[in-house]
C-alpha cells in the first residue's frame, strides 16, 4: 500500500531550478484570493509532519519552505488575513475564508527570526526548490494520520522519494537552533577544524 504523503510529491519529486527567481502564492478562494509575491526561491523546502503546518485535507505531510521576510510581500487581500495562533512561535497568517495558511512569521528572538515559512504549492509557477527532507515524521502518529505500525512504511516511502526522515528538523537546522542557544548562553565554542 502507498500512503498519500502530499499531492505535490506522491507522483515523484520534480527538481527545482537554480535560476528560478520567485512567483506568486494564491489562497484557495475563487473570488478575491489573497496573493503573496515572493521575490526569490525558497530554502530548506521539506515535508513536515507536525500538527501546526497547513496541508491539504488529503495529505499526511505539509510541504513548507522558508524565504527571507524581505522577499515576501502581500500583494492583495491583506484584510482577509488572520493569525491562527497568536501564542505560537511561528505566527501563521491564514485566509479567514478558505483557511489556507499564506505565510508564517516569527516576531520574537529566535534562530529563524527574519525567515518566513511558505507553501509553494499555492503558486502556479514551476521551478521552486524541491522538498529535500522530511521533518517531524513521528508527529503524524500523534495526529492519528499514521498508525504506529505504519510509521516505518511511511519512512520507507519518503526515503524512496529521496527524502531523509527525521523526528525533529534536519540536523543542519537543529544545529542552527542549538548554535543560537549557545551564543545566547555564552557557551558557543570556536571551531578547531
Ligand atoms: Zn482564501
Ligand atoms: Zn510543521
């Protein structure tokens, strides 16, 4: 059996383009959709199994990437945006009508401050960076999307697409967070490499 991971990867992953320079995200409203213009490609695009990231109803994972906040602008429908959870570290700005998340933004001191979180499937353009790993895979069990006995089969399917699986973020991103904490604590050591 194969799991419905996400419509944009279920039939294989299409590589992005190094020369791609951005595009426009649209919410799902048929009339007066919110549009967000991104003036660069995304970074760290990945499949995320956490409970907070927006995903289509049939999907087990969200596909989410980051972009510098300076590269993101709301080009229409700003009055339809609301913040899903004001208490969350990532303030997810969603459409009041169709509930699609348009971008997530961090407003507090954080390793990822300055980066916005976006879902490039909301764009019709081709060339966005492809997903490169899967994060928070075990969280799909907590949400009742995957049975504990199915988790390894889900990981196998993700790896088959070339996505290494983690139950947190990828090691590179976890290191960025840890380095931020060490710097704050004054414990960041200099490299001897
Ligand atoms: Zn909408
Ligand atoms: Zn997530």
